[in-house]
C-alpha cells in the first residue's frame, strides 16, 4: 500500500469509544505496511508507555541489524575485517541499513483533548461540560513533556464531567505539541457549520422575499 500514517487512533483506554489493544493495533498497522500510528485516546495518555514499549520491542530486530551493519562498515574501514572489494562491501552494507531502517515503526504520542468552551476553571453546568475536541501530537521531546503537562492539568485542574484544557493552557505549553483537527466536534468546525447554516437561512429568507414581491407585482397588474 502507499505510505500512510493514521494520526487519530483510539485504543482500549478510550472508554466506550475504543476496544482494540495497543499490541493488536500496532501488529495490524505493521501488517498493512504502515510506517507508524498516533495513539490519541480521549483525554488521557494511559496507553502511551505500553505503546512505546511494544513498538521498541518490535523495532529491536531491525535496530540490531542496523547496529551490526554499522559495526561491520567500521571494521572494513579500519582494516580489521578483510574483504576482496571494500567499496562494494560497504555499499552493500549501506543498502542493507536503508532496508532495515525502512522496517522501523514510528510510535507517535498524542491525545484527543477536550478544550473548554470558556475556561477550564469555570464549572457552572451545561455550558462547561465536555468541550470542543482537539487532537494534540508530540512533535519532539519538549512536545512530549508539554503534552504531559496539558493532560495532567486537564485532570487535576480542569476536570468537570471530563478532563478539560483551555486556550490559555494550549498557548502556555505550545512549544513542541502539534495540534490539528478534522473533527466535527472541534471549535473551528462548529463555527463553520454555524456560518453555513446562517448563510443557508439567509438565502432561504431572501428567496421567500423575492417570491412574495413577485406575487405582489403580479396581483397589482
């Protein structure tokens, strides 16, 4: 299949929304030729350690192969390993390294967060329940640490029916995490849907108005 990496995956740690185990998800993705997946459970990172540990276990074979090949190249260059054609042997080893590296699977750490409609400290009934959905992925180590802070604060400070973050927290810990959405429950999408509905309502109203004006004009004739 063509290169494809799924950036929105729920595991059994997304209660009532996901039921696949981390190991089976990774195995299935690898079987389908995917280079990696992002685990983005609802409001939590409970499965991340299991996810990274399992991927590291699956990657141990190709990583060991790369290590041995690099060691062989170093030995050939140093003259401790003899071979008839040094350049050809090194080129063959480098080709095998590329092949082995292509077998490596990329674990992408993320979370589908709930963003409070107002702020995470407000907990006053229905307006503050749940929130908009936002996928947040860790781009690097800094992003991973900032994502941990965002999710932890969502549970310890923002919890109201669900663990919630807010815009100020996302701005504060913006370095490293990457957010994106294609979710209908996201703030931007909700805004766009409202705009479209209002425009549709306006067009229908204008159509009715034109129809009524035409009817009045015909009656006057």
